[in-house]
C-alpha cells in the first residue's frame, strides 16, 4: 500500500461508504440529493465544521469530464460572499480505471432558503435576500458558470440574513443516483428553455429567481409540475401561450407538441400577486409592492430574449437600494490560462489535475 492510501479511511454513511481524507472526522449525514450524499464533518486541520459531498461517477465522458474539471477549478478560485466556499476537492481512487467518486468539501451553513420561504418576509428582507442571490449569480456568470438549476434547497441563509448559493449546477455533470429513493428531483424552478431543450444563456437563472421570489410572496410553489410536460402546462396556463417567434426557435418535434396545446391568455401579475399578498404597513410598502410585482413580471417571462438580465435586475428599483459595487461588480475569479488550457485533456489527465488541486 502506498503512502497516499494511508491518508484515507472509510466510514459507512447510510447506504453509502465515504472514503475520505483522515483530516475529516465525525461524519454525519445531513442531506441527500440526485448527485449524492452530503455529510457534516470536522476538518481537524482547519478546526472548522465542513460539509463533505460525495459525487458518484461525475466524469461519465469527455465532455462531462472537461466541464466538471473546469467548473471545479473555477469554483476553487471563486471568492465571493454570496457563494459557498469550496475548500477542497479529492478522490480516493488512484487511476482512471478505478476512478469512481469525487468529494467536494465546503463550508457548513445554517439553514436552507426552504425554511425562510415560509416566513412572512417584509420588503426589506425579501429584497435583501434577492439582491444577494443576484450578486452570487452575477459572480458565477463572470466566471463563465451558468447555474441553470437554482432552487431554494441549494441556497443557504444565516440568521443574520446573509445568503450563499450552495450548489453550482454541478448536478448536470454528476450521475443521478437513486439509492436515495425518497429524493425527488425538483424541476419547479427550471426555465422554459431548459424544460423545452433549447439553447440557454445567462438569464436562464433569472427565471429561477422569479420562481423563488413568487414563492417568498405566496408561500407556495408557482409551477409545481409532476414532470416536464405538466410543468410546461402550468407555465402557459399562468403566463399565457408564448409568441410565434418563441415557438419558431423550438426543435420541430417540441414545436409541434407545444403548438398543439390550447391557447392560453395568461393571468395578469396584479391578479397573480395581489396587493394583500405583500406586507403593507405604509405608503412606502405600497411603493415597494408595485416595484416587487414589476420585477417579478420581468423575470417570469417565457421568452429569454424578452427576460430581464442579471445586471438589469440588480439595477431594478426594488433591488438597487442595496447596491454595493464591491458585491455586485466583484472582479471575476482570477484563473491562470495554464489551469484551463483549451487543449483536449484525456479524462485521465482531468483526474490527475484534480489530484493536484
């Protein structure tokens, strides 16, 4: 056994075996998702509590390997107050043939946004939480990372109302592992372009923010689809049938399906989110309610060509009150070209590079 093998030990967590560096002790399962299991642990080197996430077979093929490697390198360079810090990345396997598991070590946080969403938030708290989500997204975008799967469960909040985005859409490079049967993949926050298999750009994430904001107001999921077809039906019933320009950008098979649906006029935002659904104690609150509804109506737009951008959202009157250039325009992560050379790495090299991280 080589020296390196001595750095690791194995521990059973539920149905899964975690093989982790010895510095991580006292593992306890705290959650499970489509990508794998998350444990809390004590980092005995840094003397801090951490979250250790196990991804199963994240490098299924060359494309996945390249993307996952690129995102992990970027995330290790990301230093923004609204994005969870990736402290370490490791794999216990020694070679590509054996390579199975990737472990991400992150700072441990308090509560997810799921808990906060059911509280009665005043405008100040709601706009501050949304501002922080937008700052985090803007920073990920500046690093070339589009999340595409933002949802309340992967956003965490501390008791002082500070917020961090916890998951970086790495889910799409990690295999879906259904050994955790109770886990259901949440699609409710995915944009129409993801549901319909279209190309997407940065403002795909603004749709998700709109869905999260709607839930903060009404305390219920806006588009609770059982599957993508049901999801799409809910979207058009509420927002109305999209324009022919939008339809023409769909793949033919999808377009035929979508165009054969009944035509829906959609419901007005004033009806969807009436004044009484918002906190209102003063004239100032009434102004804020109008602004909040206006922002929602610009984020929840089916056609991404007509949807607000993250920069525009940060400058929207409902959000701009919090604007701080240090947070909203933080410089993108500095990354040396050497780390991300565009030449085609073999998967093996990606793994080697990860070992060196």
